[in-house]
C-alpha cells in the first residue's frame, strides 16, 4: 500500500478525533440510560454503533501508522 502524505495523514487524524468524540458522546448516552433500558433494542443499537465506530477508528489508525 502507498504511504500517506502529510496532508492525508492530518485529514485522517482529524477524522479519528471526530469519531472519538462521537464514541465518547454515544458512550455517555449509554451510561446515562436508565437501568430499565439495559438489554433493550435501543441499548443494543447504541452498543453496536459504538463498536462499529471503534473498529473504524482502529482501521483508520492502521492506515495512518502504515
């Protein structure tokens, strides 16, 4: 795979930062849901979204580091 130039690397780092902010917001939302929502479809969807975003962050970070 071709190495990223500095501009591309910076753009991806900014995207990672934005995604991390979104993960933080979603995790806070999840943490603040009342206990009776635990195990509901809504709760699971938020968890799935967080996991997908974390995976995307890892993949982008790999592209930056390679």
